[in-house]
C-alpha cells in the first residue's frame, strides 16, 4: 500500500500537482478548505485519514514529541527546514519516501529530508 500525504499550508502547493502527476495521493489544506486550522487539528486529521504530513513548520516537531510522550499515535511527518531543499529536491525526497516506506512504517515517525 502506498503512502498518502497531507500538505500543511506552509508548503508550496505546486508540489502536490507534481506528485499527483506521479500517481501519489496528496491532499492539501486548500483542498479541504481548512487553511488556518491549528497544527494539532491538522495532525489529528492526517492521522484519522492515514496521511503523512509534509511540512516545513518546526512546530509539528514539538507537537509530535508531545503526542509521543503522551502515547498518542500519529501517522507520520516528513519535515525539512524552510529553504533547505529546492523544488526538485523536495519532489525527489517525497517520491523516494513513497517508494521506501509503507504507511505503517511511517507511523509515529518523523522523517527529516
């Protein structure tokens, strides 16, 4: 089973178009009409839907840590610092994650790219 992504509102949504062209399941905050919801609400939604969050928002790292310490599972996070990767490098990293990991392997995992 392939991974499915949920893109936080801070990332370039054009990435979603490219990944969809490669057959990857991507939903963005814009798609859902939920820009501005809290990080916790986004992580909860992603977990309920079995989607891995892709973000450049460092707050998700702290949130994931709190959830792990509290025993609250989440479906996974892919993170890199803002401006660290080019558009192409980001696509390549997300495509690689799609190939390497099964959804269950990303559970409670933060993958730094």
